[in-house]
C-alpha cells in the first residue's frame, strides 16, 4: 500500500512539474530567436567592417555603433533568458527533491519561480528595446 502512495505522490509531482516544463520550452524558443538575432547582427557588423570604403566610413561607423548597442542588448537578454531557464529548472528540481524527501519547499519553489519571472520579464524588455533600436535605425530607399 505504501508503494502505491509513493507512486501517487510522484505522479502528483509530475503533474505539478508540467507547467514549468512548458514554460521552459517557451523560454527555449525565445532564446533561439535571440541567438538568431545576435548572429544576424554579428554578420552585418562583419560585412560592414570588411566593405568599408573611404567615402562611406562615417556612415558605416555610425551603423557599427548601433549594431554594437543592439548586440549588447541581445546579449543581456540572452543572459537573462538563460537565467530564467536555470531558475525554472530549479523549480522542477525542488518539486522532485521535496517529494523524494517528504518536505515541502514552498518558499524555495515560490522564490525561484518569482525570480524566474522577473528575469524573463527583464529579458523580454531588453528584447523589445533592441527591436525599437533596430527599427529606429532603418533606412529605406537611396541614401
């Protein structure tokens, strides 16, 4: 009978862990988007540096400054997104360790989840700031 109770406890913990696992999947998708944006920024900066002609150095230098700022914002956003993922993994770990030891780590789980959400919000705000910076520097047509 005690074996059935332990199975039931583990099944309940798995049910509780499903939501953080889905959140972790979403954070992974955001991190993929961020790393792709960073790669494109780096590619553009390298292309500008290799194609700098004497008459276009000032415009290229100005664009490189913008690209550098964008890369910094994306880098910070990736760092916070990764921190989010680690904190959510901590939530999942605390759920299972608590079940295995028969303890309830309510405050630890709550603290990790809140910290994860704060990091995720900050990551998304930096991502939004980078998007604003990218669209503000757009130029269409002849220069």
